[in-house]
């Protein structure tokens, strides 16, 4: 299926479903929807970081310290977090991601979505989706912090990272 055809729940400022539309329409009309962001750590505590492919509908070719994506119509945040993590990492059998916090992302470009941020440990060998991930690696928090000023990052991931770090 073409990702632009995937049906998403459209939500209001209280995260209540108001309708359903194809992802392409949701993005084009900047309709509020739901997303998940999963921070993935390996057995050494390093963080999975990747650069998105240039074919992504939103934020192509930018780096991200989270895996994740949109929550499908009728899908729970929890279901989407596990599905997205396993799909993007190319693994099966992950533990259920642990919810950390939820926030409303409001981008400078008019896009907005409710995002639940999760964390999961992955000790399995990863085989990221070639359609989603152009490059990947596991970085220490120090290495990631250093790259924040060097690489271009997805704005919602950066917003979630800053909230996560400031909450410690």
C-alpha cells in the first residue's frame, strides 16, 4: 500500500477523534493526528540513531533519535509503538515499549500531532527497513549530544529529546 493512502484518525486539541482521512490528505491539509516516538537502546545503553530516506513524506533525509510514526485509524498508541519499532528496526519479539510521556507537537510549518514517547531495549540484531532508514548506528548519549549541533534533525524528534532530557 502507498503510505499516502494509509487511513489515520484525525484528532482535536484534546486528542479526541474527529474523523478519518488518508495520510497524504492529513499531511497536505495539516490535520492534527497521532504519532509515536520510540527511543531504542541496545544492551550497552546506546541509542539507535538513523537518517530518514529521501522518499519519506515528511522530514525526508533528516536524522532522528527515535523510531516511530503515525498511529493508524483505530490503533492504540501502545500497538503503534511496538509495530513501528519492530518494522523500522526489522526485528520481531521486542518487549512492549515503556510509555514515558505524551505531548502535543506543534511545528513551525503548521503541522501538529499528539505524540506518545516510549522507550524499549533491543538486544536483537537490527535490519532497518530500507524504505525508511538510509543510515543507522547506535550512539552513546554523549555522541548524540555532540551530533545535535552537527546534523540536521527531525523537529518533532528534537522536541521530544529536549523534553526527555529536561525531565531528568
